[in-house]
C-alpha cells in the first residue's frame, strides 16, 4: 500500500492482559520501526527491522514486549501482561533501504491499560 | 549520540501572525532533517524535509532551511491559520552502525487563535 497501516486504532486492556498491535509497512519499504509516544509527546524508540530481521532492539523492554516482521504478514508488536504505564500511542513507521529516505509513520494505535 | 532540541511551548499566536519554531541538533556525519506535524488525536504527518546542507524544505506555506554551520532547522510560516494548531516535531535520521534511527525533539505545541 501507499501508507503505513496500523490496527487497531484503539485498544483497551485490563492490567495483566495481552495486547497485540499490527503494522503493514508501505509496499517496497524494507525498514520498519516501532515507537512509543508517552506523556508530554515524548517518542521512545522500541525496535527496528530490516525485512524480517531485527536490526535494533535497544529500546525494547524485553521481559514483556516482543515484535515480529514475518514475510507476507503484517508486522506485530505484542505486550504480555500489560501494565498501566504501557498506556501510550504506538507508532509504526517504514522507510526504504537508503538511510536518507524519509521515514513514514502510521496513524498510531492508542493503547489504554485500565 | 544524536539529539534534537526544540522549544516545548505552547506557542500561542493570533491568526496571520508570523511563526518561528526553533530547532537545533547534534549529530555526527550528515543527517537528514524533518519536520513532522501531529494534529489533535491523529498520527504523525511529514510536513517537510531536507537531506543536505543549505537545502530548503517547504510545504503548505511552511519552510525550513538546513543550516549546517549553525546546526539548525528552524520552521517558519509567514501567516498562520487556526487550522495550523498542532504539535510540531523536529527530527533527524542518521545512519549509525549501518542502520537508520530517528531522533525526535520534544515537540512544540502551536495554538493559533482567531
């Protein structure tokens, strides 16, 4: 597609429940990024992929967060046993292989943990 | 590491006023610079970009020039409208260790009053 598509747009989970978010990057883009936007607009980098390979996961809270980008499937970000502080907007983005190309963002998935 | 500094705001202007939102950065090498805009309740949209020194990005009346000597990428608009009310993020992308990352500023909230 011509835009980064994220689903669901809104998700509400009780504390301790699992949350799973999906992202379809722009067709032809081989880099995928996940960012978490928390209070006061701060963006936190979570993880990036080059195709299906994890490229950089330095931002991932590994004990509860996991992510995948499998061939012919949307990428996913999964949070096991959600906590209140996981409430945030999760943005997926994609770009072409050349690092100077623009990173395009999806509309975001609003996760609320209650 | 890379960093982006911008004023937090909020910046409140009357309609048709001149807008400047300052952005300065630190990065090694030659990053690409971007301004993204986030309207209330929506995702990130690319506003404009510049990929090398002295490039000027422009879109919807907004402009920013990549100034390597001052490491700046200030956003300007000659006459703002109420519909420009949003949060504006300065960002850079940079190849580090062979892969691409985005570094965001904290975002500047703009309020335009009629």
